[in-house]
């Protein structure tokens, strides 16, 4: 698989399906494995792409950690803090092998590790575990759930009657903003800009239409035309860097650039637990490589399939011997493309 790497991105962890399957099978089937079933199940979901989105992945991970702590029993002649830290490290390594950890997950892991290491030695095991579960639940509530609600309330104040709100790809926070604005009785139209291979906005479109919103759908290739109708752009973020760079779904930077050229304000909705001290100038030095097979066999419409319009780009085909597939997950938006970052503590 090394021969199929794109040289410019060879420094990134490569998506290797065969190695991933071997790692998962050894972890799941080994009798010596100390992984909790909740961790194994979560890793399988990560590897199959069943859980997407920074918030969803982080919430699922913390929930698995809570199950792990509840079922934990300290071995003889060992302390809870040290032994649980070791098992937690193995669980984190396994999850990272299934899919690279997001910045939000990394920040949550730092918080959990600090709690485990600082667990008082004099407390009985049951009380120490209950306190760990309670502190993790506090993070889930305060840093994610309530923070998301606060972001929605602040973003709601920026929507006016008659607005045309454009967004790219799918973000749970942005979806909640649109739904809350509609339930508040505001009259506006939504434009969803999608891109392959995930085409997340198709399900997003159906959910908004079911709630009675006025929605338009287009592909990212038409963004320069549809942007002329937009009055505001709302985009979710994977994380925000110390220098103001916003990292979001691949293609978001192009949408933000077009919005700036059309003098349309770009508002990024992001909780503060996704902020990172890293300084990032591009999407090359730090990124994630998704499954290249998603590009090889893209989804096409039923009409296209019936017309024989399906196309496959198989790198194993001798006629395509020099083909290299690159499926990047994230894009970096320079700070000058971003008008405002909406967080639970205010607008930056």
C-alpha cells in the first residue's frame, strides 16, 4: 500500500484497510486482551465510519470510558490510579488505531487522564469510581451539551427575517441553529452545499424539509453561483487553532473564500473544548486521510445506474497503474476568511 501513497501527504497516518482489520481482529479475539467491550464496540464503529462528527465521537468515547470505569476492579497489590491509567492508555491506543483521534477527543482524554491520576488513594474503590463517572458526566454536560445549546442561542441572534443562510456539509450545531430559528418563527431560507464522497447534506436536507424549512440543495461546484443569493454563511468546525485558523470539513475553505469574495459574512459555530494551542497555516502538515475506496466507487443516482453511468476507479486495474487516490478529511480556513466564531462564552 506504500506504493499508492501521495508523496505530499506521506507524513500523515495512512489509511491501510488490511492493517486495520488485523488490529481489530487481534484486539477483539485475543484472550489476553484487557479492552472493555464498550471500547471494542466503539472502535469498530469508528473504523466503519458509523460515527462521524467531533461532538458525536467525543460523546461516544466518554460514554465508553464511563462504562469502563463502572466495570473496573482494581487487581490485588495495585492502585486504581495507576492501573486504570494503564488500561485507559491501551483503550486510547486502540481507538487511535481504528481512526485518528480528533482534537476534541484529545482535549477530553487529557481531562479524563488528569482525573484518573489525581484519584485520592484513601477513597474506597466504589466511591472513587462513582466520582470519576460523575466528573466525566460533568464534562459531557457542561463542555458539550450545554455549550452547544449556548452556541445555538448566540447564533440565533444573528438570523433575521428574509435571510438566506448557506452552510457546507453537515454539522450538528448548525442543524440545531436552523431548527431553533425555524421554531422561533423566523422566516428564512437555507442553502445546503454538499460534496462527495459522503454527500452528508442529502440526509440533512430531508430532516430540514420534514420540519417545514425552505431548503435549496446544490453541489460545491455550484457554490460561486448560489453564493450570490446568500446573506450569511454558517459552518461547523472540527477545531480552532491558536492563530485563528479554523479546521473544518474538506471543501469548507473554498466555500469561505467564495463567501469573502462576495462580501458574505462567514460565522463558525464551535464550542471552546475544540480549541487547540496548535498553530496551523495549511491543511497539509496536519490532516486525516480517509478511506480512498470512497473515491473509487462513488455513489451515483438511481437514474445514472440504470443508464450505465456508474464509474469505478480501481487502482488495481492495470490500465490505471499510476493512479493515486487521496481522500482528505479536513480543510484549513485562514482567519481572514472567517468573520466571526460563535462560542458558548461569546462571539470572537
